[in-house]
C-alpha cells in the first residue's frame, strides 16, 4: 500500500528539521518551506523516514496518509 506525504504550509514555520534530516524526502524552496520530493511512497524504509519526520516536526505540519 502506498503512502503520500503532505506539508501544511499554514502550520509550518520553517524550522528545517524535515529537509535537513530527510533530504531524500524534502528539499527547501526559495522561501524556506519544505517541498515533498516523493509522490507515492512504496518503500517501507522510506515510509518510516516520513513517519519520523512527522513525529519530529515541531509544528505538526507533516502528514503521512
Ligand atoms: S519540520 Fe515541520 S515546521 Fe520544520 S520546516 Fe519541516 S514541516 Fe516546517
């Protein structure tokens, strides 16, 4: 079952943990917001990284669904 990752920009305050810790999933855009690099996640390890990013995000702005 594939998963997708989304970032709520209304909540995000650009702390940077997601793209610094998980450059395989996120990159920083010109404004400092994260951009999700992976559309559908099929890989279990990558899904775990996404869940870790969501848990660590101080703004609770990352969702894995
Ligand atoms: S960790 Fe959360 S608050 Fe920080 S840049 Fe990523 S989405 Fe935004």
